[in-house]
C-alpha cells in the first residue's frame, strides 16, 4: 500500500509542477526540523572530517583519495574520519584507528554532519543539512563535464525537474561551498558558470590543482593490475572493453527511479568479438532498474556496484561510453576509446548541449551497431590516427594530473594545519 501511494505521488509530481513543489517543500521541512535537533545539540569539532561519495553509494573518487592521503600524514593522527554510506556493509574502507562509519539518513549521520568541521563530498549534500558558519564544505565534484550542468542547462527534457527547479536546487547547495576542486582552467570556467558561483560571490573558492581521484592512475603497478584482474576473474587471454553508458533524465519510472534501456546488441557483439574480448558493464549510479545480463555470463561482467572505478580503468584495454565524463579520466592512460552515440541528435536536442565540440574527442564516434563493431574490430589500426588529438586533449584537460594532486589540495584546504 505504501509503495503504491509513493508511485501515485511521483506520477502526480511529474504531471503537476505545483504539487511537486509542495511535496518537496513538505518533505524537506520535516527533515530540516529533525536535523535542527542535532544542529543545536552538537558543537563543531575542528578535528572531525566527514566524507561521502555519490550520496553514500561508493567508497571512491576524490573524497577517498583525500582521506587515504590524510591518514598517512602525521598532522592528522588524532583526527576523527567519518565516512557515510547507504549500506556500510558492502564497502572496504582503508582502516584507521580513528575511522567512524555511519549510515546515511540516520541519527548518527545527522550527528556527525553537525559535528564535523569539514565536509568532503563529490555530489550534493542534502538541502535539509544546515551548515554552520564555522564548518567548511569542500565540493570535489565527480568529473570533467562534457554535457552541460545546472545553470548551463536550458532544455526542459528532464522528467522530474524543470530548469527553474534545477537552478533553485543548485543555489541551495552552492551557497554553502567553501572550496571547489578543479582539475583544469577549463573546469574552473565551466564550474563557475554551471554552479552560478559568480552571482553567489563564490568565484574565488576554486582549488585548481588537479583531481585527487586520478592520483591512483599514476601510482599504479603491474601487480595492482594483476590483482584487480584476479579479483574480477577476468580471463588472462582476453582483452577488456569497459562500457559505461550514462542515464537519460527523461527515462524515469515511478517507484523504480531512473531507468536505462539497453540500446546495444550484445548478442551480435558476442558473436563478433567474444573470442577476443570480455565486457565490463557499468550503469550510471542514478539508474535503478536491474539489467539482466545473466545470459552473457563469461562475456559480460556487471560491475555497476564496483566501488573503485579507477581499478576498472586500469584493467581495461578500451573504454566505450556515450556522454559520460569518464573518458576524461581514462585519457590519462592513453588507451583507445570509442563513443557510442546512437541517440546523439535526440539527446542533444531534448536533454543536453555539450560544452566541447565532439570533434575534440580522441576516439571514433559510432552512431549505430555496425559502426560500433567495425571500430572495435579495427581499434589497433584506428587508434594510431588519434595520437595528435589525444596529446592535445590531455594537454587541455589533464595537464595538472600527475599523481600528487591530493597533497596539493590538502595543503590548500588545511593550510592552518600543514605548515
């Protein structure tokens, strides 16, 4: 009964913007009133640091890189490190004597959000979490953008949010930022515009030092790669394609969430390349529907819930995506990439414009299944054509990444701790 009511209300929210506004206002008001109890009860502790990645879904990205660097530094030996997860039982957090793990949305979560001097996250903090004046919010974000974000979106294609709603939600979060990590001049410009930072008088909060999340890609070893392959049980005689399609804001099912419809013929791919390749498949973290890949056992490995994407990059010979920003990071490894943009006209017309010209992409664009298969089969020969474009791409977007971004970022955030 409760689930049916929820589905009914979501359907109603899709159709009626006024009701959606009321529902969200009421839900947020209730949660904010609950949080105020913790806000008032606990004082900020200068030696507590709160971490969260993808709203508690993963142990990964720049929050992970910063945490693991911090616990190696003597200056932070007596700090308390708090990680928040939706399901704490499925994540292997690097151990530390002062590590505390909490579940999102619980009393402990509220307690440590109100106590922590620092919030280090890579997505939105809940709007009902009230920030105190002496707390420091570090927004790491989770990638270099290809498609337009937040204030830069001007198309009304999303199922659950109008452009106005997206911008309002943005300002609630962005006004709380104290630092924003940027990996390049390009990102600094894009983030300033997309998050409305100039209007909010926040344009000087950027830490333009590279992405901590990418340090691991520089500090890898052959033993690391072998260990990851063994963990995933990848056959040693097969090459690896990592396929990461993003979600579509107009594909949403009430009671389920954002969904993804497979628009790729895995049967055909298995016949054409199954003797040489396996595929790692990862759906976007917003996608809630279960994609059944059981018939492709031994050919497709579903790694949608694998915590550390960098490990998957390391074992991949080719990356394949549509509009996800993952290729910016993968480019550091200088390996082949293919862009499967079968719906690019509809996506670009109804959902998102792009920040960069698709001509900049250091890999071929496949617009249909036949082209996709052709590019995979000829990848070794075709990759040579993109050498100069690859070099230009990395010089523009990844020039600050060198394996030491974490310590540079930490020195900016904790300038009063590290002399």
